[in-house]
């Protein structure tokens, strides 16, 4: 089982996080913010990752430090759980329809989510190199008590610490809640494919360099 447990305490947050990449999508999330709890629950369910997050943060200030530090811890957990990365698919592909929603992913090219009127493209490379390309216009500055600019802060922290390349692009969208929800679902499914083990080369590193 590819698992990791991260505990990280600063003057701003105290976080305990556990991750199982080979789970069933079970989650127990207490981030200190209801909207973020909902997004991380969706992420875990659609990625079929078992995820537990307990964050005690300085929410009397705002949720900025908590969102960023949860991203740091989740990225650290992904990096640790992947180990030497032997046999991973590295890229993902899937086409998944659900009512008005359509998840579109093509190997090494794009992954996507249509959530109601939205279309989100999400592509990842577990490359050992950190990069975030984000084009995600959000119409509203807040959803409930969540500052929507924190989506970017979370993703920056995650990609830097997971050491992956991640591109997310919104092609269409009007409802901020739906856009962010589609993004977290797309991220979960993209990563699920990328970290899956390909039995044809389960003992190989998927890179000509021999290391990721």
C-alpha cells in the first residue's frame, strides 16, 4: 500500500494528514472551512484516495494559511506515498459521463470536467519537476466564507511539494462553485490515472532518465 502520514506544525497551523493512494475514496476532512472540506472530499472520492485531514489554523485571521499549508502537506504526502515511482502510468486518460457532467481526459494531453455549464481541462505529469499552469477565471471572490483566490494558493503549494507538473484551464464557466468543484474532481481523476500502476512495466521508471 502506498501511504504517507504527514504532521506539520507552525505558528499558523497544526496539520495531521494521512493519504493512501490505493484506497477506495474514503475521507475524513476537518480543514476548518466547510467549502474546503467539500472540495477535498470530492478530490478524494473521485481520485479513490483515502484521505484524512485535520487542520487547526488561525482562521480568526482568514483561511489563507490553512489552505496553503494543507496544500503543502498533501503535496508532501503524494511525494512520499509514490516512493520510487516504479510502474506508475505517469499520465492519465479517461472519458466519464454523468448526467449533464462529462469528464474528458486524453493520455498525456488533457483531462477535463464539464460541470453543468463548465469545462475544465486538467493535465498532469508526475515528472519530479514542479510547475503550475493555471488559467481559471473565477467570477466571484467568495463562495460562502471561502476566498476563491485560495484555490490558486492551495494548488501552488500542492504542486511545489508533490513535485509534479500540473496544468488547469477553464474553457467555459459561470458559476464559481461549479468551476471550483469541477477543478477538484478533475484533479482527483487526473492524479488517480497518473499514479496508477501499469502491470506491463511495474518494475520500471517511466522515464528515459531512469529517475523521476
